[in-house]
């Protein structure tokens, strides 16, 4: 059931200048937004580095270790992902490389994981999340040398670099990286020894350092006069270490704190629980409705993949309310023709009041916070908020989005 949800799913005649620009070197400050730009589209915020460049710089700059949590790994010879996997192979033996992947997806997408397994110096483990919680390992992040972290919506999929709109972030800070590394170590051990009773004991064992949390965030230099504060958050609450921040309550708190405007872009969003126990998931839904009732202007962009039922009906219930506008995006077909599981808005982020930013790896549905392994970063500061606001507004006012009308029925797009 997860394959249909997680696998990604008019041509333009020219590639627009923003896409053709020379890639900008990423991570020159402690916090950097990173964007994947689909070929042949008008996306691409000027000055924002692209995903391939960010990953290559991090991998090639490693001196001690590279840890990667990936939902799956799928390459296409000659694609933008190929140099990234080649860079990992080149670093194997020079630094420790560990890759953690999901068990469920591996059954269908294993060729490139198998290829990496055969490289001396690269160790791969499979996390059986379906057995442990009924979900999947959906997180997408990379840690290098207890120094830097990449986290975002980008899967290790060639399409995520070339044909899907994605948003991630590169964070340079030792304590922030150590926090991610400690969570990765927890999952790594669980993958090697999936004993829930021992894992339960490990969740309460305090680390040897002060982790970055909502109560104790890190201070970042963004290359401006204004410093940033940031902390990571994780899901699901049932099996993350007790000393890290839970993602869902942190996101609810951010929405409740909004006073003027709230911009949300996520592939799918629904309070109707379709995976796991059936029912209603009120947390994010109530927070958003409450914000609108307070007069906060709420703008939401979802992908056209969210038009399936009952998600479409749920989104219409939001769009019917004052102060909430919902739009869905439909990307043009690739210049080379239809590509399965591509040409979609896959970003998962929110911006509140031009000051607070959330960038995550999961969609906004119950299962992503309660059974699925996901990760995110929360940042306070006007710099990242402005970058994401510009990206959002370019999409909101662009030709790829359509306002969702409660009285109109929409057809699901072809995804594969």
C-alpha cells in the first residue's frame, strides 16, 4: 500500500534560465536551503543551491564518516544521481560509510542497494519498520563527520534530482549533527538487532552530550547580522529516543504560534486516517482551523496526487473556510515525455509569519507521524523564511497551480 503513496508521480519548449544557471556551492553558511528543480519548469529560486551539488560537496568533504538514512535508492545510468553514488564509492575505504534503508521498499527497489553493498567500505542495514511499527523508513537525511546534516524531502532517486520539486536544508553545527547521529545510531542498532524491549531501554538512556532540542536549540550563523536558532525533530513518537524533540507536537506548536500568515507546501495532507487504525487525526487539522479562526491567512499547496479520495474531500473542507485557500499543483510533462512517479511537488515545508520555518521528510497524514520514521528541522530567523516564502510565492502565483473549489470534482492524475 505504501508503494502507491510513496513512489513519485503541455511539455515546455525551453529550459528556463533559472534552471540553466551554474550550480551554486552549498553550505557556505551554517544553514542553507537546498532545492531540486524539475527540468523544463520555471522553478529555481536564484541563489539557492541544487540538491546534487549539496550532496556532492558533503560527500567529497567527509574526513571521518558518512551516515545516510534513505527510504530507497534508485539510479538511472547517466542521471544526476550517478555522480553522487560514484562519489560514495570513491570515499569508501577512506571514511566509514553506513547506509540505512527501508525493508518494505527494498523488496521492489534493490538493484542499486545491492550494488552499494558490494563495495568494500560501505555497510548497509535494513530497518524493519513495518514489523516494528507498521510503517516505513521514510526519512531522508545524511550526516557527515558530526559536523553537517542534510535533511529534506529528496529521496535518493534520480527523479528527485531531475524531475521532482523538492526542498531540503544543509545545516552545519556539531551539536545539531551529533543529535542526528545519535538518532541514526539508535536506528542502526535496531536494524542490526530488532529487539523492541532493548530498544525501549535505549530510548531513555541519556546521551553523553547535550542534544539540540526545542528547549535547547543551537545558534547558527546564516551569513547575516541576525543569528538563527534551530533544532531537529523526529517521528514516530513511539520509538524515538526520549531526549529528542517529537515532530508532531513541535509542528502543532509552530502553527498555534502563528499570528499573521501561514504558508504550507506538502505533497498530501489529510486528517482522515487511511493507513493504520481508521479514524480522525485532529492535531494538525485543529491547529490550522484554529489559526484561520484567529484571522491568520493560511495558504496551502498540495500536489495533484492529493486529489484521490477521501483526501480531495478533506482538502475541500479546509478550502470552504474563511482565511484558508488551498491550491493543487500540476507539473508539465518532462521534455522527453512521461516519466513514471515523477513531475510532482514533493516538498514538505511550512513558513509562519516570515520568521519560523519547518522542513520535513514526511507528508501531513497520521501515519507519517505515528508509524513512519521521519525527520525534520525547525528554524527561527527571517533569512530562511524569506527564501522559502519566495519559493512558495513563486509557485502560488505561477501557472502550475489551481485553486481548489469545494463544489468542483477533480480527476486524479496519472502517476505511473
